[in-house]
C-alpha cells in the first residue's frame, strides 16, 4: 500500500514566497513614498496644469456649448479627463528619477539585493500610484469649489481612487520601461514629451467618442487613457456614465499594468549596464 505525501509543505512554501514578495514590494514602495514626503513641492507643481485646464479651458468651452455631453455640463464631462491627464503627465516622467538612480549607483545596489526584479518594479509602480492620490484630492476639491456635482458615495470614492492608482502605476511602469531602454535623461525627456499629447488628445478626455471621426475613434478605443477616463467619469461625477463598462475599464488597466510590470522586470537589470 503506497502513501501519498502531504501537500501542505509545498503550499506553505508557496504562501511564504508570496508573503516575502509582498513584503519586498512594499519596502520598495515605502522608500519611494519617503522621497516624495521629503519634497512635497512636486505635488503642487504637478497640479498646476490640470487646474489651468479646469479654470480656463473648461470654463470657456462650457459657455460655448459646442461639444454635446448629454446631461452633464462640459466642465463635469471634462473634469475626469483633466484628472486622468494629471495622472498621465505625472506618471509618464516617472522614469527620469530611475535614470537619476542609475547615475547615482542606486540601481546597482537594488539589483544586488535578493529582492526579485518584479518586486522592485511593482514597488515603484505602487509608489507612483500613491503619488497620484494627493493630485486627485486637489482636483476634486477644485471641482467641488466650481460647483460640479461630484459622486460622494463611499464606494464611488474608493473606486475613483483605485482607478487613479492603477492608471498612475501603469503609466509609471511604462515610463520605467522607456528609461531602461534609452538610459539617458535627454532621450527620455524627448520621448516623454512626444507621447503625452497624442495619448491625451487621442482619448475621450475632452470630447466624447461619438463625435470623433472614425479613425480617431479606433485609436481612442485602443488608447489605455480612454479606459482610465471612462472609469473616472463614472465614479467621480454624479450622473456620469461609462461607455465601456467599469469591469472593462478596470480589466484593461490591470492587464496593461501586469504586462508592463513583467516586461519592465526583464528590462530593469539592463539599466545598470
């Protein structure tokens, strides 16, 4: 009669490895957040551009009634897009800090640690998500001051912040990938500036999909920023609706983040060369 070995030790080993991975990830995230706390001026400077979009661009186009936005005012329609723009513009230049770390030798020290490469990348992604939260709060406070009808249900508020964190984490990880490839600040800044405006204007941030020409509608549907805007519009604004569905919005961003983390984990060691 043969006996079957118990599977408990293997399960314990897997759960222990997962716990160690999570702990290492959060250590990296904590290190990154501490940098921000030491220099919070970046939060204020990054919020200036979205504030100008709401106060100037949004106010003017609300008066023209040129863009059909259904039951929402144009400013209400635009506010989630401005928040998504702030998330994008902050996260897309996250990689410049990684290049500074490379030049200072910090990347070499991180790679010499026993932490898995994926935990290093995911930790930075989580920190980028946390960095976007104060910006979201500032924009929501301004939107409330302008009289926009915000969704104040606790579930909606939590969902909005989750979308902000996921979007920021995804775009920051993409930025890290670019930094791993170009490795110089000059090249990185050029590519970052090249990407931000097409991503923003080829999305549903400041005009609905229905009024776009056919080719632009196709581009907007494959643009990840459109799914972030769509999720924010449904969770941030009272009466806001989702075009793709909240499940699709969250699923696309989460899938993108997963793929980017795995790809960046493979590229990250090359940054030290």
